[in-house]
C-alpha cells in the first residue's frame, strides 16, 4: 500500500486517507495555507484535517452571508464530517 505524509500532522498515512493539495477547492486551500504557508499543490492533508478546514470554510461563509450563525446552523456544520 502506498503512503504519503500529511503536511499538517507529519504522519505517514495510506493515500486513500489523504487529499492532494491540487484537488482542494481554492478557498479551502487558502485557509490551510493561512495556517501552513508552505502547503502547496503537491502537499497532502489527512481527510480528518481536511474536514476541519471544510467546516471552518462553511462557518466563515455563513457568517459572511448572515452576519452570525444560529445554533441550528452550527449543529448542521458540526454534523458534516
């Protein structure tokens, strides 16, 4: 089984548990880069870490659109993983 290193955690994981930077939507990619400036299109991120950044992106998007997130919206975001 082929493995690679998660850029965020530095753990070796099977490729089926990783996401390649080049395949990540740009807004989410930029969130990762804000925390890890050396993250590139060739870098990998673990699926669990990727879900954390997806959640962060959704929260920011809703806050931008609505001004604040309701309890129900927060519960929905928390359930996405």
